[in-house]
């Protein structure tokens, strides 16, 4: 058995930057007009090819570099697969819905498609693989709801989408095919799992008995081993308030509200933080000098309610003094620069300045501070407490599974039952009391980020970069800028210092998603052709050709040279295809530049399996690339730490698998914890107590104080039973991993 230090090498670095050399396509030399010549660099581990026989748990993480013929997976030409598969709603199935297709729609490949027709990706899959797809997708609203519809009639479908946890549970109960039994016949999928061992563990449905190592679904990756959500700001407003010589002046301003938020950062002393140099070439250390400047929140609180002008000048003076002139007259770089070093207290001070200077910034009496993409939708509202996690150094609020994380003690912890969680949420509530969180979030009115930006109403959010920064093109005017900014500095207790470490850390890290596709055992029955066709589809999706098709769509949507080779650009160190000009124009015309919506609604790609970020990167607005580039540089220099998709020496950094292999008995016990589950949901129209506390503080029987809330979670709602079952599953998985190495 190798030493534990070797396990750190199990990084999953799958940015889908696979080479095209063996794809039957030669790299072209043309530089596209709609793509950069190079994307931000990431580190890629050495390639490891497929192996046969015993499972390989020594993979260090690799890209897919070839397509291997699955010779054993032969089936009758024209074999029909009944597919209850898609992403979530009626628009994101494998066939065009009536709303999208209308009376007929001509796509960039020149073909006219009608409602009920397979989307281009699936037409192409039929041609390449020799199977026929019958669409049974109901569009129930989510993969979980789709599976709920079919679970009592699985004989009516051959492949079905579902939530990964449910698929593993039903697989253990004998309803779904154990894909692991056929891995030696699936060279592409096996090579991927051999090279990316943590992915293998993340989809392991059982670790004991005859089914040890079972896999009951094919995993879905919406990008891998990369940051997911980022803070986004109207950076032009920050520049307007903070930059320049002399004092800030305004013809009219409001007043800051009565203080409710109290300092999080120190009020005296000095702390050093590392920042990226302004030119991005390296790292330097700067000092936050609280002895000289005080804490900006404490300073403002002592002064009481003040004019927006006075608040801005107080913040300007603080920046000059606390950082000893480091930012010069470009003080905005504290928040928006490559060398940003902002923290939660400095953000609160900035928010106070923004809200109190609405007349200067948007010409009205009102600006909303922090908003979510859809303030009335719980699925988006939960981003508010996810943001609290990185602001105040709290783990588990953006976990890959529920609210779980591994502590420095090597044990699983649940943020729902920990005091640090509620202290952070109380701080968000204090911000809400000051009017620094959008009113629409507080009253759950139907306000969206699009109208917040279009009407100059909102200042910042915590969301996905590509989809949100597209609104620089569609919702903002010249001179206005909505951009991703650096992850904040916070105190994190990662075990390296008993007093915590002031650093940047994000839990928003891409890994196996919570949905997948499974093969129905009753559906394929004894029909080997159906079974092998379903296995072939999964295997092909993990080949290089398959990944390109499942991300980009057919070749008709990709730019080619005169000899038929792909036009490519350098993405993370690898030549990747460039989308055709007609595709680029069409995704703006039909989806407003939103790659994911375009791919799912029209092409039929990005529904499951692996989504390459190379296509999405080409569709990212220049402002989006700027902000993401700054963050990518900081990650590359080690200044933004994150969970590692590996078993690490310090367990605090080990990413929680998306699914843990709980037993049938454990699953039944977990299902009984409905109060715990229902009170912290993240789906539309569901309840989440963390959001409720942000809005209105503690209220209700059993939840009227922090102590009462924690007691209710841990005792009345039996969080201890939840943790016991999850811990047991993790212990078994870790033992299985160690034994299989």
C-alpha cells in the first residue's frame, strides 16, 4: 500500500481538454473570430491508457485522448432504445418540444426540425452507433421527478434519468443494471474511470458483498475540477465611488441605515494576506493594518447614520491607510482588481456606500445590494447562504452532497447542525436589516438578475460567470460592467493553525453532478441487443469523439477547414474545436448567447455525460473572460484554495463524493428524516430555513433562537442519525478504496 502522501496525486483534472489527434480530424491553423487563441491554463496530469482485469485505483487524473472501439458490444442494427432521459423540463429532452420547434425550425446545419423530431446530436448518434432512439421523456421538471414517474413502470423504458442517490438506491434493490459488471466490455468508460479514481468512488453504489464496486448510473459532469460560482459586481459603480484624487462629491445622496452588522474581521493589529500581483505575474504579500486604520465597519458603526458621500470618503480613507497607499487612487482594485484583497467587512462598507448613493449610480432613490438570480425561486435563493460560506469561512454550505464536509478530524460534519453556520447566517440577516440585501429576496417577489441589471437596480450576486456576464451584451449600456471578482479573504479553520488562516477558499468546485442516467433491468430484460446498445451509448459518450459530439453537437455545427479538419483554438493547453460561425450566430439569436440553453434546447447536447467547457468558453462575453481570467490566475498561483477531488492527507480538503454507498437499511432511515430534509431544501417552491433566517431572523416553535434551532436540528430532527448513516457509508467507501489500491 502506498503512503498516504501519494494519494494527493489522485487529482481529477478533467477540464475536457482532450487532444484531437486520433479523432480522424487534423488540427487546423485558422484562428477563429469568435474564440480566443488561448484560455486560462490549468495543470493536466499525465495520460494513462485503459487497462484490463482488476480495477485500477492508481489513476492520477487525465484527459481523454483517444476513441477505443468497444468490439464486444455488438448488437442488431436498428435496435430500439426507449429513452426516458433529458436534463429537467420538456425543452431539455432528446427531442424538440412544440414550444421550441413551433411550426418548424431551421438550425445552423440547414435542416428543418419539427416538434417530436430528435435533436441533431441524437440524430447523429443514431447514424454513428446504428441504434434507434424512442423518446419517452415526460419533462416532469427534474431528473428526480422523471424517475419518480417511471419507477413503478421501469419495464416501459430502457434508459432513465434520475437523481444519483435514488438511482444507487434502486440499483441496490435490483431494478437497475450494474454497469460495473460490463466494464471490461466498455473500454472508453473503463479507461476514464481507471484514470480518474475519485470519479469511480463517487459513483460506487455498494462496497460490500456480491455487489461491491457496483455502478448503477453513468455520471454527469458540467465541467470538472474548476471553480463553479463566483462573486459578480457592477464594477463600474465601484470605480465611480472609490477611484480618483481628492474627496468624493455628489449633488445628492441618501443616508446609511442604522447599523446592525458588527465586525467580522479584527478591529486591531495587523494581518498579512497574499495577493496576485496587479500584472498577474506572481504573488506578493500585503498588510491590512487595523492599528492604523481601524476596522471600517467599526468606524462606520461608531459614526452612526451618515450621508452616502461621507460613507464613501470614510471608506476611501480607510483603504488608503489600512493598505498604506498600496492601491493608490485606483482603490476599486481592492474589490475588482487582479490584486484584490477584500473581505466581508470591507464588502459591507462598500454595500453601504452603494445603497446610500443611488442618485449618483442610477439616478433613482433605490439600489438593491446583493440579489439572487431569481429572488422568488428557492433553487436560486440558496445562493445567498452559499455566498455566506465564502464570506465568513464556513464549510458545508456549498457541499457536493447535502451540507456535508470532512473535518480536520477525518469525520463527516453537517453544516445544518453547527453553530458557525448560524453565526454566518445571522450576519447575513444583519445585512438584510440594513437594506444591503435586495428587498425582493426578503419578500420573495418575482425579481430576476436580468431586470436587476437592465434597470440598474442591483449591485452584486453570487452565480455562474458565463450565463450572467452575457448580460453585459444584452442588458447593460456602454460603460456599464458586470464582472466576476476575486473570492474574498476570510478566516478558515483548515487545521494548519489553531487560530485559523486568513486566506481565500471556495467550496464551489465542479465534480460529479447529482443527476445521471441508468439502464432499466426490466426494460432491457433478456434482450442482449438492448443491453449492449445501452452500454455502447454510455461507452461512446466517454470516447473522444463522443465527448465532442455530446458537447458541441454534430460536425455541421463546428468550423472546419477546406480539407474537412476542425478549426481549433488552444483551450487549457490543448487544441479544441471552434464552433461554426452559423452556430455562434444562432446561439445568440435563439438563446441570447447562453451556451447551455442553446445546447440543451436545440442541439440535444449537454444533457448528461460530460460537458466540455471549450464550447462554453467561446461563448463567454469578453467581460466574463476578464473576471474569470483573474480568478483562474489566482487559482493557478495557489491563492484560491478549494476541495480536492481526491483522498487528501488533510481530510478537510477532500471533496465529498456526490453520492455515498448507503445500504438499504440506511436509506430507509434517511428517508424517515423528512423534517431535516424538507427544512433545508434547495428546489423551487420548497422551504429552506437558512434563507428564512437571512430574511427575518429566527421565528417559530423550535427555531426561535440559534441554540433552539441547533437543538431542533440535532435532536428533534435527528441530524445525529443522518450523520451516523453517512459516516458509516464513508468509512466503508474509504476502506474499499484502500483495499482496492
